[in-house]
């Protein structure tokens, strides 16, 4: 099994392995993510990064799950990696050095969730304008525009 | 806008888009030029960002189907399908064969529809005006079929969680049969106009080349990967909605240029016709929605005569159904490549998080490399060959 092989390689890398609904999910220690990704790509033929995204578990702490969706065409297999970097403005290592595809996906997660990626070559907002404040996919970001309050108007 | 870093008067930065006819939407490409040669290219996206993933979290599970149409607006049914499959997997629903086959049939018509828009606009970019009109003529037939099924030409929302939105209309077979009988000849017509056309060949052959390893590394999927020599098609490798029961081939080329991508997509249209034909001839009889009263709305007749059905109807309409806690990542082969929905449920009647992995996003990321070192006019050809939809990129 993939989880066991990774555990044999580094005992502290895989925190948990589960296979809900037939989809393998590995929870990875946040500081090991880049090394694990490199290992999976080079030793386990996960040549493709399908996408990177995040889930906000607000108000739980650590609130963000960064999700890596990996795919191996050769093995015809998919695996999902999950990291939970801690803090209000969490940081995690970039995997752009492993797959170039990570570049835009990490920018998107930074833009919409405010998770920062260390060693990213160009960490800017990608979908929203540069001067935007806030990160819309956070659960504490309002989904509708603020309502105008007429009672505040002076008469 | 001259580049201050360079002293050469030939160097300039050209802003292509966001309003430019060949960017097929609102994409901004920043090209650094030396004369007419592209030295550096980068894309600026986000002009069409609507926050649709946030919007998913505000709708209940079934309402969110209507959002999926609007993501990749050239293949709404593929989006419907991918989302429905993901939620059905969370719910553990069994979809009856008739609904599965109908999904395949309409999904393949969608693929043809999308490829037709691509072929028409791509050839228009490169100066072949008449093909655009032919492609849109055939596309109109497909849109009429969609309208017949769902009442909508584009935003169909026809695949719902649990099956189809409506029973297929009486006599639906005739227009579909007419279309598949006539369409292969139309494809021959397109090929007559382009395949050996010296202008087309010179504008596309060897243009926009990128090696397979680079494409995979950049996250490119779909016809572009197949045009680079890898026979990877999710319909074959991870079949869904009973695609394993259909007989079709995955076209592959090895040149990895604009011409090869053209050949792959044209062949895919022919293969799609084959699939539609098989679905039409072998369409199983039976129910078109799942036997799951807590998810699928009851028939009108039952709702008015049975107490239990009335209760379910009331619950589904007012509150929506609940989806068990968990998460899935469902992928399908969209006309543009790997489309994935990562759906997270917290056990309530609204999605907790929906992430949409649009194939156009990855495909566009691979674009700058294809245009560097070539002329601006080649950049237009390469851009067209990636076949992106900005709604899918920006979401």
C-alpha cells in the first residue's frame, strides 16, 4: 500500500490514511509536503498534479486543509494529500519545484483562502484584482454584499 | 509601451486582450516582442471570475446544478454530469441504466457541440471564414436537440442528482437519428476545406509545439495530451456512467502541434457520433431517475395521491435533502480534458465546499511555453489550439 511505503520511507510523514468511498486520502505533516510530493512523483510515478485546493474548517483550528489531488496515468490511480498548516495566516512549502502545474493552483489558494506558499516563484493574486482585501472562500467572508443600513443616515 | 530594460527599438511589450477577438473571451496576454517574435509571454486571468464556488455553498445540493451549467458554457451537460456523479457518489445512489445511457448520449452531443465551436472560431482566427458558418449550422441542430430535451439551448441543467430532470420527450429518437446520419458527411466537408488546404497546413503544422513531458508537468489534459502521443482518455481509464459499455477509439497523434490537435479533435467528433449511434440503438428501457424517494422528487401523480410521497416532496422542496458527511473527487473527460469536481459535505443540505478543476485552467497554464520564440501570428494559432473557455478558467 502506498501509505505503508511512505511510512517505511519516513515514519513522520503520513499522519493518517483513509479510503472513504474508494478514494485514498493521506494526511501529511505540513512541513513534509514538498518532500512527500517529490517522493510520490519520482518513486511512485505520480507524474501528474491534477489540482491543489483548500477547505476552510472555520472555526476549527487549524482551520485550513490544503488538498493536493495527484494522479498517476501509469498506475491509473489517484491519491489525495491533505495538510493542515496552523495559524490565521498559515504558510506551507510550495510544490512548484515538483510540478510546474502547481504554480497557478497555489496562487489561486493564496488568492481565495489566504494560505501562503513558501518558495513560490510568483505568489500574487490570480483571479481577484491585486488591491482586493480579504479572501472570499474563507467561511467568515460574507457571501453577499453588505446591506446598506438606512437607519444610520442622519436626518 | 516600450520596455525600459531594453535599448533595442525593436523590443516592445504588447498587450493582447482582455478585449481581443482571438482570445475567445476575456483573457489578457502580455507578449514581449522582439520585432514580431515573441520573447516572453504570460497570461493574466480572472476577468470572468464570478465567485461561483462560493455561490455553491449558498445553494442546496439540487439547486447548485444550475450553477454548473455556467462554468464551462460550451459543455454545460458535462459539468452537470460531473457534479451529479460526485454527489451521487456521496449519497451512494444507483442510477438506472436508461438514465446513464441518456447521459452518455447527450454528453457526446455536447462534445461535438463544443468541438464545433472550437473548430469554427479557431479556423476563423486563422482566416478560414466560411467554416465558422458551417460549424454553427450543425451546432444549431444540436442545440435544438438540447432544447427538445430540457427546454434550454445552452443552460440545460438536464442531469440532476438522481437521474434526469425530465422524462425524455416522446419521439426524441428521430432528430438524434437524423443528426448522426448526416453529421459524418458534414465532418468530411470540414476536412475538405481544411485538412489539405495549404494555407491551413502552413499556419498550423509545427506551430505551438510542446513536448509531452512538459505538457503533463504543466497540468495540460485532454486532446492536447492525445495530440502529443499519449492515449489517455478518462472515458477509458476511469469509466463513468457506463462508458465501458461503448465501443470507440481514442485518437492519438504524436506531432504535438496545432495541426495534430486539429486532427485529434476532428477524429473525436467522428468517435462521438459512433457513441451516440450506439446509445441511440441500444437505449435500455426503464426508469430515468433513481429509486431514492428522499432525494428524487416524486411523480406528480404520486405526490397527489400518496401521503408519504407528499411528505418527501415537501421536505425536498423546502429543506432539500441531506448528503452524508464525506468528500469525493469525481473526474470526467470534458471536451477540453480532465474536469474534476471535488465536493465536500458536512452532512447538511448545502455543499460545504465545491472545488471545480476546469481543464481550461491547466491547458492555459501550458500556453506561454508554446508561443515563445515564434511569431505573433503563431501565438494566435497556438492560443486557439488550446481550446480554453474563460468561464472554466476563472470560475
